[in-house]
C-alpha cells in the first residue's frame, strides 16, 4: 500500500487589494470568484471616487470584504497606496477589478515566490491555456500587469511616490525592484477584460490617453536621476 506525500504550506497573513474606478458592472464577477476560491486572505476594495454604482454594488459584500473610499478620483497609484496603508497582511496581492476565471491556484502562484524566498516582487500574466512562456519574452508589456504581489514592508517607504503616479505606478514598481528579485508567473485560464470590452469607445479613448500620459510621465521621472548623475559627473 502506497502512502501519498502531502505538502504542508503555511502562509503568512495576506491582503488582496483591488483598486476600482467605475467598475460596478465587473466587480461582482471578480469578487464572487475571489470569495468562492476561499483563499486565506483579507479582501480590500478601494473605490477610487467612482461615479457609477460601484458603491452600491460593494454594499452587497459588506462583512465579507473591506471597502476603502476616495471621495474623488485620485488615480490607480493612490488607490493602491491607500490599500497598502490599511492592509493587515505581510504580503499584499493586487488584482484588477475586471477579471474572469480567477481561481485559488492563481493567487497561490502569485504569493509562492515570496513565501519561498525566491523573489521580492511577483508579476502575474494572464494567458490562454497552453501558451508557452518563451513566446512572451519579446513582449515587455507584462510589466503593466495588474496582478502582482509584494511584501508590504517593501512598499511602505514608497507610498508617497506611488500615490502621485496614476497609471504609471506599475511601471515605477517594475523599475524599482531588481530584475533578479522579480518573478514572472503565468496564470493560465485567467482572463483580464481590457478596455474595449469594459468601456464605451469614448471612455476607452479617454482611458488609454490618461494611461499613456501617466506612464510617459513616470518614465520621464525615472530617467531624470540618471540624467542628473550624468551631468554631475561630466
């Protein structure tokens, strides 16, 4: 008679943070899947000044999640910073508000490299089942993924800067953590609904313009110290 081996995994306290701006239509699907997964974590939604029914939708989850509210829209970086500040977990996991197919194993994939001491930053990439990671190497857009995980202690010193970056916050975090301390994990079967699927044409255009502007401003800010050092050493 064979005896199966069983891996016992002890996870530290974890907080899952979802920044949300006008996500009333999509939040229930994400939250229902997250709660159904029974992943051991507190769930925090930061309503970033939504003007739709996001607040009313979140009322239905009272007692099962924590809701933090910005009175006005302050941008994704500020929403993430608010979530980090109020989180109780040692590890913080960020998820977009418009996901489909979210499972327990996706969340475990995001935190395992941290728990095992293999990384300080984890980026999760949603892909169709069966796609090889080798095909993704030429495309650096994974740095913008909303599915990511960090130790809270590593992010606390960055909150002021993160809060000012808007959609550029993910670019900032990618460049802040060394490549050798950043893990890329694949999340097969997870579907991230992009702007053409979640927004009207006008809202989509406005969103992409704002996102592009925030990322460009962040890249300029990141390159400024290097230019300053070059000019000083000349």
